[in-house]
C-alpha cells in the first residue's frame, strides 16, 4: 500500500456503494425463493414454485416480447446511430461538430419520462404525425401508433441513441486515419474504403454499442409503461404490476432475477459471437 | 534560394509548381517548386514542421494545395482524388489493414483495379517474393515483426506498379541495424524497378545515404536541392550547413575577395572558400565559417596550427574518435580517424587544430 497511499481512501465510497447493492441483490434473490402469502406483505417459507411459474405462457410471453423489443431497438438504434457517430468523428468544422454533439447528447439530460411524454405528443391520435398526415390528405383516419410495439420501439430508440452514438464514436475515433488513407492510395473510392476498411474495423465498437443498447432497453420502464399503456408489456412493467398492484413481492423478485439472468445470457452470447473481433488491433 | 532545375521537362515524373499550402494562418509551404525525374529517388529532408510531410500529402492527394499545381506524368493532379492517382504509399506506422492477412493486404490494390483472380494471385506471390516474405501469406499483421510489417507495406505499395512511390518516414520505427539493412534493400528494389520515389525523413544520414537528390527544407521552403555530396560539401546557406551533417561554426574575417574565391582569416590561418556566398561583402567583414569535424586535424600545440585549445571530451566511435576541444570558450567537434587519438590526445591535453583549407563554406556573419 506504500506505493498507492490513497488507494483505500479513494475506493472507500465505491466499496460502500457496492456493499449496499450487494445487500439489495441478496435480498431480492432471497425474496425470489419465498412463497407468496396473499393479503400479507411478509413472504412465506422457502420454495421454488415462483421459478416454475415463470414458464406459464403469460409470463413467458412477456419475456419473449421484451427480448424482441430490445433486439429491434438495438438494431434500429445501430442503423440510426452509426451515420451520426461517423459524422461526429469525421466532420472537420468545429461548429458543425458541436451542433452534432449537442443533438446527440441533449436527450441524455432530459430524463426518460420527459422524452417519453414528448413522444406521446408526437405519436398520439391527435398528435403531430397523425395531424400532419391527415391534413395532407394521405390518411383518412388516425393511425394507431400509441400502445403499439412500433411506438414503444420508436421512443426507446430515442432514449437509447445517445449511448449508442457515444460508444460507436469512441470506437470509430480510435481507427487510425492512415488505414483509410492507405486504402485510398491503393485505388479504393470512398464507398469501398468504408465497406472494406472503416466498417470492419469499427465492428468492436458496433458490438459494444449494441450490447449496451440491449441491456439499456432491457430494464426500460417509463417508456413501455406510458407508450405501451398496458398493451405492450416488458419485464419491468410486469414487476411493477406484481409488486405494487398485487403486492406479490416474491414473484416480482423472481422476475427480476430471471430478467437479470436473461440479460447476462444474451450479453454473454453476443460477447462469444464477437470474440473473433476482439483480436483486431485498431491502433 | 532557387532549386536548380537539372531535370529535363519530358523526363519529369512528378512536378510541384509554386505549390503553396496554408493551415489557418500558418504557411506550411511557400511557393515550392520541385521536379522529380523518372526513376529518381528524391528525399525531402528537414526538421519537423518544415513542410516535408505536407508536400508528400499533397502529392498523395490527402491535402489540396492553396496555390500552384501538382502534376504526375504530365497530368495535373490538383482535383484528382487520391484513389485515381495511381500512387503507392508507405506510411510511418505502415497502416497495414489489421483485419486482413498478409496476402489480402497485398492484394487490396489489385482488387480495387479489378485484376482477375489468377493474375492477382501471381502478382501477390511475386511481390511477396520480392520483399522476401514467402510463406507468410496467411499471417495477420500483428503476428509479424516490425521489419516484416514494413516489407508487407512495401509489397502492398509496389504490387500495383505505382507511377510514383511515396514514403513517409518508413524507417523511424525500426532499430538501427534493421533500419540500415532495410534502407539498402529498399534502394536495391527501387533501382531494380526504376521506380520514381519521394522519400520524407528528418534523418540527414538516411537522406545522404539513400538519395539521388536531396531537397533540404525549412519553414515551408526548399533551401537547397542537389546530390547528397553537393548538399554536404557546398551547403547553400547556414541552415543547410548546420542541419546536414555535423558542422562547426567559427567566426572569421574576410581578407580578400576575388570573383570565385574568397580568403577568410581564422586566427593565424587563412582559409580558401567559395566567393559566391560572400558576394557584396566588404573587406575585413565578419563571416561565419563552417568546418566539418573531419576537416580539422589535431596537432601538437607547438606545431603551426590555426587554433589552440584543450581536449574536454573524447567520444570513442570504434572506427573514429570524436574529440570535443575547447577553444576560447567555444567547443569544437573534431573527428580523428582510427583509434590513436584516444591515447594521443588525452582529456585536458593542450592541442593545436589545423584546418584543411579549401573545403569549408562561409556565409556573411549572422
């Protein structure tokens, strides 16, 4: 400890937080193994029945929906975010770069609820999109955008975009410009340079961004709650219903544990699938 | 200083005509004119920030000029993008594509040119044989040593038969012994293929040993363009004299001046120098005399000599000994061939220094 005299002091706050989190996790895990006593806030004895209940079609369905919504969100965010991140890294005018950065980062400071309310205004039956399309005479009656998986994904993409762009931009900015210069000197035009050099070298960033986006949306609550309105249910919404409407804390805890395990599984698979990419040295 | 145009018009492979480049308010290149002959090896030499890399990037098309024009094989290149210029380039860090094998790296430029598969494979094999990398086809760049990576980079640039080869300090990452052997090898390949080459370096030794001609640059201008021996023996100005090779600067006095020859007094000695660089100076004006370390000779202090001093440092270099000799508060670097100087002129010994009187250069005192 002589070489790093402040190490203990500096890591103390983080350690305290970690202990707190760990205690909470243990409590959740413990609850997930308890029986539900209707009418009581206290759990009953130890049982594995909660985990068996997960296989009921009603709950399995929510898990499946959650994975599908998360996967769609991650893919769409990647498609929207990649050009933004590319522009952010490659644009040379400082003013334009600042504008891009503000556009990308500002949503982070608005909070999920505020952003989701904005989307209600845009997606509602009398919202921006429907009024515009109707006044242009393109549609006769409002499109159903609210309370649909489409609406939830659109809003979630907006919520997730800053994280994706920042991770992609970090990956792209680490690619030495000499690689694309070398490709140009060998006769490759801009499109070929992008497809054969820039894109493959940015794949580690793509994997990092996509996994983060996936995990980020997996725990989404406010967006599916407000835009899904009970018709698009994700795990968090189910946990909320069970915990705070039915007061079935044990089963809510079971859902949490299962959700966590599923996230870890999906992320693990993505990591495994992208292992060959880790060997690319971009520098 | 006007660069001499000793290249015939129709033999010029790359021509920079009054090329100017600015970065915001900084002038990186100031109306630089330079012609590189076909099959010629020209080195751009200068300290960092002199504009040599900028000039290379303009030739490659990574930057566009603010004034003047660049032509390759007689075609104006100003508005031609890099990928249509037909150049080969080697980068300081090699820039080998890390996600491709050695063979894929070398084949890249052939694929962009839509060379058919059979011919492509043959040319890749030939190029790898040329740089002695047979059997490495399937390795990834990270599995190669620095020297091997450099060979791949060279093969990748050569395989497309470029009209001009551009080299951006390619040896700076190699250790000294490897660097020397790679220099020799690159020069052999370049001669064999008759490849027009522009080479950028800040290492004056490298520039002198490899080039047909050297362009010494400073502050966005070419200060001197000439064969290595000319640049070394007859530097055009004090900057070139002190940047290329080791040199001693001594203050002397102009004694007499004829059309082609001037005599400069240095202590009791008289030194003959070229009169060109001193034209217009009055008799007895102060001049700066540049003397190479090997143009000095060390003698016993009682013998006739130009300057007297004492040995303050010995630097044994194997084949020769560098002596630092303090004379009237200034240190002079004196190179003595062989090893005898180590014992003959020990530390602190009083010595006299003689000057080989006809191979120095002189400029008006700064």
